[in-house]
C-alpha cells in the first residue's frame, strides 16, 4: 500500500540536521557580510548593483531555510500514541478558517466512527496546515476547501502488512496541478511560487510525516481541483483484558520457561523483567548484543524465548536472534522497536512490539510465541 523510508532515530536525525544547519549558517554569514559590504560601497549607478542585491537576498533566504530545516527535523522526533484525527481537525478549525481567508469556504466531513491512528497530534496538525496552505494558494480567486476523514479496508495485501487504514483528504477547487509539477512536487525545496512566496518544504514535510507513520500520500488532480489523501494505518487494537495476570500467562510446562531480555534502557529493562518474573518466567537480562551472546555461551540449559530491542548500540537485534537460533534452532523471539528506525528486516515468525507499549501488548506477543509447537 505505502512506501517505506529509512529515517534513522529521531535523535540522531535532529543532531545531524542541526549540525549541518549550523555549518550552513556560518558560510552564509560570510556571503551575506561581503554582500552588505559591497552594497555599501557600490554607487547608485554601479553596473553590478542589482547582482549584489540578488546575492544578498539569496543569502537571507537560505538562512531562513536553514532555520526551517531544523524545525522540521525537531517536528519528526515527536512521540506518538493512538489519537483521534477528528479531534485534531476540530481543534485546528478556528486557525484553518483564519489561514485560508474570507474568499475560501471551509467544510469538514468527519467520519463519526473513524479509527484511531498511532501518530503525534502536532505532526498531524502540521499535515493539515501545510495542505490547507497549498490549497489556498491554488485558489487565488476563492473557492472551496474540503477536509474529509474516512476508514479504508483492503483485502489481498501482503501477509503482515496493515489492511485497515484511516484516510485524511484535503481537496480544493483550484485549477489542478500541471503534470511537470506533479513529478517534482514532493521534492524538498521545489516550489512554483515566487522567491518570497514559498520555501518548497510544505509537501515534502507532509510526505515525510506520512512515511514516518508507515503511511503514504495519494494525489488526484484535474481542471476542477486537487485532492491530497494522507493514508495512515489504523492503530493496533488493544489486547483483550488479561484474567488476573498483569503480563503474559506462563507457558504450559512443568518447568519455568527461560527468557533472555536484551534491553538498553534500564527503566524498560527493570519493568519488563519484573513483569515476566511475576508471571512465572525465569529471566536473565543483558544490556546489549555482545552481553547477550556472552550469556548464551555460559548458559547451562536451553533458552526458550529471546526478547530483544531491535536497535542496540553494538549489534542489530536481528543478528542477535539469528546467532542464538544457530545454537537453539527452536528459540522463540520477540522484537521490541522504538518506532523510528527501519524495521523491514526482521524474521517472518517474530512479533514486533512497538514502544511505547503496555504489559498487555507484551503479554499478547509472549502468548503467540509460547503457544507455537517446538520444531520436531
């Protein structure tokens, strides 16, 4: 359904972007300072006066763009949780009305039973605002701006891929988008507006936020107007209430199942280990991949379940799982993800639990893996 993109962790992305913007500003300072100096020295009739002014304006514009790049990177590091798209849109309506102006009629059609999506409300609001500005600029003589939410289900998709989505549509009654522009409209800094009319980061930001949430953007356009559809996966359904246990039910076995928990964050590690022990598991802990592999060399009994962060400081969780399965072929595995890094390469039979998650979410994953029969 959608596209996937490797964005890295939010923290590393923001740090790298801020550093690049800092270096860029230093270079722009040199350009701008020399341009100011030349402008001060040039007389009114100097043949290069307009060229120098153009250099100065370009340097100032680049400085603004550097600031916006940092802002966008910081936007992408916001935490996510299940949210109601309708509530976000209703909260933004007063600002949207002011943003589009008196000449444009704003209407909203919000599905009453819209499913929640796992997202950040600030990021969703940014999508709506950027698309509204884009629609407003496509209707300089006025028109209608429509915002619609609806549920969408598909069948026949790839195994393990989402099949239930929420669609946020923003439509205008402008003149449509030229095919040549359509081919480039999501490129960062591409714009058809004047030098002072736009930065070219609006649609790129919409697309990046959608990709960050495992969604995508669809566009349909004609002479009667344009519709952007942001398609986001439905948030996972909450697990049914556990009977009395707070985490997973113990496996049906005469002995306590042995679990190795590999988690870098001490608070996460302590909480998960406590949950597992309370439900009858024998739990060993490791803080990184090397420590987990070292523990396996000294283990005096087979390991039943490996629970590991996908993104460790030394090894990828996939490598840890693969190497431990070389020793114990019927080892069951649960991956923990922070929701930011690439997760395309995992194992087909391994559930992926995305942070932040509840004890019940982990319980569901443990129930699925421990219920599987061992290899013959």
